């Protein structure tokens, strides 16, 4: 089981941490990106039975989150930093598919128990009706796997998305 920190080598492999984390990991090697850690797909593979109420799996997940969250708190100098718990499914964004909005993200979370609950919500979303229907519509037949990024929350008054090209046509002037 692996925890990868944004900017470290382990955060760059989209096959284990998902595209979202891998892209942010690459950015973090050269730019200021809010710090965070990712529980890679091995955590999901080993501990997803926590979704079914497996007490031992949840306890192990809690230990993993507690250690990583304590490390994050130390890195940012806060006792209980607020975080975003973000899905980063394997293969969710490719040339043929974009799972935008299909998997869960839980914002402004604080404390180990709340992070574990949010992480389980992200894991659960990989099996949601909408994500399952999207995979079926796109002909994606493999078993879904998901990593989860726990990233320092950034206080903002506004947010936006900027495209360098039209996302549908690819035209750089539109």
C-alpha cells in the first residue's frame, strides 16, 4: 500500500494514482501547488471492504490516513488543516473519455474521521449509477479502480477554469 505526496516520484504514475493526482504531481515539481497526499489504488484494492463495513479494513484505512494527515499538518504548520478529498480514478480522463463530475470530491474536510468518511464516499462513487452508466456508454469494461487525493484546501473568493483551446473542437483561437 502506498501513499504518494504531490511532487514526489510516486505521485507521477497515473496508473497508480490516477490522472488528476499525476497531473498535479507533475505541476508540483515546478510550481506552487497546495500540498497533498494520495492513497493510491493499492489502498483501494486492499481496503475497499471498508465500504462493506469491514472493521479491520476501516481501522487500517484510519491508521493510514491518520499518519499522512499528521504529516500534512506538520508540513503546513496547522494542527488540523482543512482539506479537499478528491477522487483520482485510474483512466478517468483519456482521449476517449472524461469522467468530469462522475466521481465524488468532498471539500473543506477536517479531522481524521471526517477524511476517512470522505475518502470512502470517493471510493463508493466509482460504483455509482452515473459512473457505471458512463463506463458502459463509453465501452469501458475493466474493473474500476480509484485513488484518492487529500489536498490542502485553498480559501478562495472565486474560481474558474481557463482553456487554451476549445475543449470540443480543439481550435486554439476559440
